[in-house]
């Protein structure tokens, strides 16, 4: 796994944690959801292809 992909997944984990901890977690998740979902799909694809 390359560093860029790892950085992206760490960033997404941070965003997810912030959303879960925050009072507006649902709103936050909807804002970040598209980005997180795209990154997750990319990670899964990379894992399956390796």
C-alpha cells in the first residue's frame, strides 16, 4: 500500500471519529460520506488486486 493511500485512509478514519464524537455526527457523515465511500472502495479494490 502506498503512502498516499495510507494517508487518505488515516484521514478518513479521523473524519469518521470526529463525526461519531460530534453532536452532529449524522450531518458530518453526510458531508464526508461521498469522499470516505470513494476512498474505501479504492482501498478494497487495491486489497483484492494485490
